[in-house]
């Protein structure tokens, strides 16, 4: 009978699903153990309070504990009035692929909007306090709570979702430190080392965010810092001596992959817990015509449990695939197919792992920045432009077998990559198949 067949299916299906879930549950337990609930450190608590004077704040600490200080309404309104012009200015300034020719001894930045300049003037003391705090204190740690152990990991009322938005607010602070640096760079003999150390600390605090949204926002910050550093005036030979050894390198490489992998795993586990949770599935069906089918969630539940198992397998397969790839020599189609989505006839959730190749892209662009820094340091030391170009050789750590080269022409040096990857095929660009991977150093005209 239909009833007997259904009973056999439900009993057998759930037993089979339970067996298949064992490695998955072990992996989830391991993740929870590696990411215990942790309160914010004192550096983060103090930074949050300082941020409020700028009209900024995190909404809640990463462990779910509330903030004790909030911005005043006037400060928040003042920040909102410059948010858009500041973002537009940074995009225009940092998208440059060559140094601007300086005018009258200053550095030729794009003109900073008057409203933003007024804000910087009004809050210079606040920005100085924040940069000093960051430069002299440990990296802010905003707190951790995965909420995986708890029932409703997908509720929009869950503090986890507010925690994800923290990264957005922290990067807004980062934007202010960047524009403050660009403004100061136009002054003679200014020391930018404190600004850069502060930027690195902010970025490291964002990279430690457990959420995927935090990691995605972090990638934006990494890109801006990398492009900013290329544009720093070549006539500051003392700057490298003032910066801590290895400054900036901590934002890229192995630790960066580890952070992104952890955030992706968290996202995958959250989606898995949704698939496994029958009550949440019932809520999904509330407005669905299929809800009138008696016992539908019971019938579908074994299938959803197995779908959860498949999802985690695809996650591990995808991470393993990209860890073995040279992105300059692959079209990425195989890898992207691994995470383009997991769909079944009742539920559709995008796989987070498609974000992973973006880390490779930022590592490549940091290599370009490293090359620019090397050339500018030599130019500042008075070395010959043609000899610098001839001797320049920077092997790529991201794309084995490729390298960055330099060419001198018309009083400038252009650094380029030997074999740029097809970023569009990798799902990393929508505007063109290959984004510019060159930078021309023109500020040497002053040497």
C-alpha cells in the first residue's frame, strides 16, 4: 500500500541520511570547537567608542553583546552627508593606474570634495585619536559567536546578522583614514606611517570577521589599501624605515586564505542547518501552495538531509580545487561549476564558495603594489631609472612561472604582469575580460 511504501521510505530514508550525516556532524562540531564564543577585546571596545565621535559605530559586538556608547544624532547626520561624496572620491582617486604629475611641489591627487575636507577639519582630533589608538594597541577583535549551536541560525532577528553588517561600518572608518592620509600627503615632509599602521590594524580586524559578508567587505578594503599604497609619494625615503617590517604583507597570503575559508565554511554550515531544520522548512512553505499537501515536510525531510550532506561535500571539493589551481592558467569553469549553486525543487541557496577566487585576485594586485614600492624606494634613493627597470624582476607567488616586469620610457617606469589571468572567465570581472594589471610611476619626474 501507499502507506507502507511511505513508511519504508521515511524510516529507511532517515536512517540512511543519519548514517551519511556522521562525517558532516563531526565537521560541524570541529568548527564550533575551533570558533568558541569570545568577547571583544579592550582595543575593539575602545575603538568603537572613539568611532561614535565620527558618527560611526558597530551595531553589536561579534559575540552578541551590546555596545555601550552610540553616536549622537548630529554626528550621524554629519557622517551621512559625506558618505556618498567620500566614496565617489575614493573610487576616482584609487582607480588610477598611473601616478599623477605633481603640480607646484604637491602631490597631484584628485581634489577632495569641500564637504569632505570640512568634515576632516572638524574631526581631525578624533581621527588623530583613532589612528594613535590603532597604532599603539593590539588589533581590535570584535568578538565571536557562530550561533550554529543555537536553533534559528537564519532568523533576521538573530544578532549574527547585525554582526555581519559590522564589517561595513568598520570599512567606512577605513575610508576616512584613507582620505585623511591622501589629504596629509599633499603637505611637505609629513609622516604617513601612523596612518598606514592604523589602516593595517583596521583591515586585520575586518579580515577576522567570521561572516562571509565581512570577508566580502574586507576584499573591498584590501583593494583600496593596495591601490592607495601605489600612489604614495616616491619622495618619502624615510617612510619604509618608519613602517614595521613586513607592513601590509599580513593582509594577504596564507592567513587571508584561512580567514576566507573559515567564513565560507560558516556560511555553508548555516545553510546546512537550514536544510536540516524541519521547522524552518515549514516556515518556508507557509506561503507556498504546496503547504496544503499533508505531511509534505515529513516526506521531503530525508531528501533535505541528504542535500545538506551533498552541500558540505561540494564545499570541501571546491576548496580543494582552488588550492591546487594556478589561476593564470585556468579558465576557472570547472571550479565555478562546483559552487554556482545548489538547487533542488523546493529550495535554492547560492554556494558561498564562489567568493574564494577573489582572494587570489587581491594577492595578485598586492604583488603589483609590492613592485611599485620597490621601484619607488630605489628612485627615492637616487638610483638610475633605466638600471632599475633592467634589474627589476619580481616572480609571482600566486601564479607560478609568471613574473612582474618593468620598462622605462619617457621618464617613467611601467610595471606589468607577464601573463594576466582572464578575470572575466574566473567570474571576477563583468566589464572586461582582463582588467588592467599595470601601474606607471610618473612622480619620478621630480627626481
